[in-house]
């Protein structure tokens, strides 16, 4: 089911988005929908990193062959 959403954005951003959409044969609505789908999908998959793991990050180096 499609539902209408009203957004207030900077005119320059809207103009750039319309130009991008036209050049990529899509619509601004589809771009926004795809973006919102992407960010809400990844947000639900977010994993909290403990302070210990953060401190250990970068300690080990792996040689490239």
C-alpha cells in the first residue's frame, strides 16, 4: 500500500535529487523509499561493541600475502 509523505527540504537539495533521479531513470520517491528501507534494515542488525572489544581493535595486524 502506498501512502503519501510530505517532506520539507532545502530547495537546492530537492533540485539535485530531481536531477539525479532523472539521470538514473527513477523518481525521488523511489530514492527516498530505498534509502529508508536500507537504513531501517541495517539499524535493526546493529551490534553493540563492548568497550573491551573497542580497546582491542587494531591490536592485531595481519600480513597480506
